[in-house]
C-alpha cells in the first residue's frame, strides 16, 4: 500500500489533543453551572475523536489548514455527543454506562441530560450555521431516520435493505458530512467532494460490518467480512487520485473505523 509508514496513532493523538483543547474552551463553567457541567461531562469524556479528525483530514487533503476546519470539527463532536446523551436516555436505549463511566442522565438526572444534549446541538450550530450538509445529516433525513428505524426493528427480522438503511442513515450520513464539510472548507472543488465522500464516508459508515451482530445474521459471517473488505478497497481506490501524503490519514481512518472493536 502507498500509505504504509504513516504514523497513524501519533497523528490521531496529536489531532485529538488539539480538538480536546478547543472543546474545553468552548464550554466554560459558568452560570447556570449544572447544565454546563453536564455538557462538559459528556463532551470531554474522551474517545478517539474520529469524526472531527475525519473533517480536519479532509480539509488538509485538499490543501486547507487545520485551523480552518477546527470550528466545524468541534461542532461535529458536539453533535455526536448530543446524540449519545439522548441515545442513552431511559426512553431510548436506557444505558447506564458510556465508555466505562455512568451515562449523563445517571449523573445529572434525566431532565438535565435532555437539556444538555439540546444545548450541545444548539452550540454546534453557532459554529457552523452555514453548513447545510451537516444539518441534513442529523435530521429526519439522516441520523434521526436511522435511529427511529433502529428502534422499530428491535426484536424483528430485518432484510439487508432495511439494515443498510439503518446504518447509512444512523452512522454513515454524519461520517460522510464530516468529509464533505472538511473538503468544502479546505477549498476543494466538486470533484474532490465526490471522490472523497462517495466511498470513504459510506464505507466508514458500515462501522465494522464483520462484527455487527445484525450483519452476520442477515448475510452470514464470511459474506459480511467479504463485504467489508470490498468496501475498504473501494475507499482506497477513491483516494488514489489525491496526494499520497495528504490522503494517508483518511485511508488509515477508514481502515480504523472499519476494523475497530467498539
């Protein structure tokens, strides 16, 4: 692979550190204290920061600078965190733990958790009000649609087409928006946008096809693994027309997302 030798872990750690620094500044501990504490609790809880790094890497792919993409990268992480706070609520997935820590509503109460998620979403759009790609990725045509279909499919046998719909809308739409927004703010043209997002975002959105319980159930384990391998090859081919050094982070990000264990 032309992308061998790239120090992916060091790259991820450096970008995550820069993102965390900006997120910390974004929500100071001010009055009313409780909602700001709740927002910070989930937003600064750690994680790889894959989505904002996708945005920054896409910006850099077309010659842009990290500082250009940082506001929208932070907004993406705020949106992601808001969706997780709401996902964990008793009325949704009813989860008590997130990344080994009590979920937001377990620490601050259900009403505060709802408000903290809403506030993070609102704050995100203070950063990126002009990016329609991001707003459409999280609304009733994107994440919202995928989440409701996911809830309604619980305990039912789903077809491959239905499964694709859930994963594309609940996961891939936001990942694709990360890439598209990064390319736009980095000054990329329409061809750059199409090439970088067409396969990369959607491939990453499969989110470990081989280990998702529903995919082996619908496709069989071997076929699911082959499907994931095929998608990764498609993603690599889409990056072949870009500068190898600039494309390396995106290649490794796609591979990381497709193979991670959680």
